[in-house]
């Protein structure tokens, strides 16, 4: 069994859009289907690239002021489903869950919001829930899924796509997963520190 996996569908949900253009255009040229939410979807479409709305997959709109967008079994099932486990594949087919092979996330800028002297309400709204959950889910399932947890990994992904096409090795996925848990840990540590002194 090969450890190489082909990227067929990508979920892109980012706060900052800068630096994403080349990746999106490359993925589109390589035939990767894009899935996104809100502002990121509009940004992708503004580049002339087709993009499916997450709401079309989940059949739920973005609710609670944007607090709940991607938190849905059809999204997390698509990320966490094990491609080589018959039971997972059977359930994904049963519930019409699409496989998601690549997740690109850029978390809400919590630390920058704190540093700006923003109000407690504004700071709390910059505690990312969906994004951090996507990062952890994709990193957990690195056997099958590629996770790009911040802008710092954009160049790494772009190099892979240009050198190998929409395909990754297990070593590459594991390395990105390692970085992803580092991003997650740093983010939660910053939130914890703010709660301790708030």
C-alpha cells in the first residue's frame, strides 16, 4: 500500500487572505475541488475560481453571528473518515459525507486582538472554535489528510503542489500535522494566559 495520497477536495477557511492566491490557482489548475465559507468563499470566487459553499454540503447556514459554520458531521466526517477502514467508508456513503483531503486554516488573530487593547467582548469573539477544531481533526487524521494550519505553512504546501502535483507523502502529512499541533498548542496557551490575567 502506498503512503501517497491525492488531494481531490480542499476546505479553505482563513481569516487573512493574503498569500493564498498562488495556492488557490494551483489547486484549481490541478483539478482540486474547493469548499469554503463566507469571506473566504467570496475571495476564491473573486479570483475566478469556482468554490462550493460549506452550507451546500451541510444544508445549514452560518449561524450565531458566524460562530457556527463548519462545525457539522458532514465536514468533520469528511476530514476524520479513515480511507482504509471499511466501516468509516460505509458510513460516509450512507450519510453522503464527502472526503476532504486538504484543510487550509488561518486562525482568528487572538493575540493581536489582545495586544490592540480591544474590549473583552471583542477578544472573546476572536477565540477561534471552528478553525482550531478543523486543525486538530485534520492533524489527527494525517494518514489521509493534509493540514495547513497557518500562513507560515503556505510556502511548504505550494512547493509540494508544484513539485509533486496534488499528491503528498505520509512523511509530509505527518510533518505538517506536527506543526499543526504546535499552532494549536500556542494558540490555546495564549488564550489561557489571557484568561488568567483578565
